[in-house]
């Protein structure tokens, strides 16, 4: 099993997974009911994760049987059943070796599938470690929900929904909305700050605030060894 230094924790839409440290999320879905995320390393795509809400577990044995028949009719080789813990799946070689696993999460009413792509060889140890790490992220004591990806870790109030995610070199930005409270939460992680920030962080942050906001106070403090500047305001 790979060590903690070789993996990174990832939490998205209440799904938690430990990924190899060099795998990055390149594709993602904002839909909490039916979505997909794709992960890749520097050589290409390595994992596809999908989820969909369902009132009960599907007939996954039949799903796999139909999938195997389709693969074989398309000329796939080495089609065989695989399992790992509570996961059931299928392995096949169709251009590239893949393993596909599925599992129903009764507590969340959610059916999840993970499809691994192995361009060189199947690494059963990494595969097993990732499947073992998979779980749903429970809400906190006050109902808050945790998200973790792109170097950001958030604990958001109950009811917040992600409405936008933009990722580019040196910048990751998430936007959440809390419909009942008519609030919008925006989080941005910027890279290489020492290369471009040439002014006091407080001055810079104040300039980023929307024009419709009326200042209500500022504060500066240290958290985990970092200088934190907080700007507060109200919508005018």
C-alpha cells in the first residue's frame, strides 16, 4: 500500500477518495445528483468516477454481464470478473487495460462506478488502496460539508451548492450559493504569489471586493503560520 506521502485526499460532492499524489482532476461535474469526474497523470487519463442518485441498488450483475458481452463483441481480450472488498467489477483489454467497479451506497441512495485505465500494467496495490479509501464524507456537527481539491479545503454551511468551478494554471476558483440565505461564497487559490504580489495583502484584497459592497471592517491575524487579512462588508 502506498504511503501517506504518496497520496492526496480528495473530497467532492460528499465523496472522499485517496488519489496518488501525481493524479490530478481534469474533468468535473457540478451536478450533485448525476455527475462525473476524470483524473489523469502526466501520461494520460487514469480514472473516471461517476455517481447517480437511485432509489435502490441496480442489478449490477446484469449490468456487468451486458458490458462484458459488448466488450467481447467489440474484440476486447481477457474479459474477466474482478472484486475488491465490497466492490464488484470487470477487467478487460480493449486497446488499453481497464478495470471497472461499481457499488451502491444505501445511506446516500447513490450508485457509484470507478473505471481505472492502465496503459502499462494494472497496479492492483494502488487500485486496492484507492477502493479501500473510498467513502462518503459525513456532515460535521453543525451540518457543514467539506470539499477538498485543487489545493483548497473548505467547510461550508449546510445547504451550500457549488455553482461554478474554474481552474487554470496558477488559479483555482470555486463559487457556492446558499439559496435559502441568498448568499454567495467565492474561494480562490492563487499560485506563485511572491512573483506578482507587490503590495500589502490588505490593500490588494480591498481592491478585489465588488463595487456594490460597503466596507464594514478589517482585521489581520496569523493562522497556521500564515498572515491573514480579513475584509468584511455588506451589500449596498
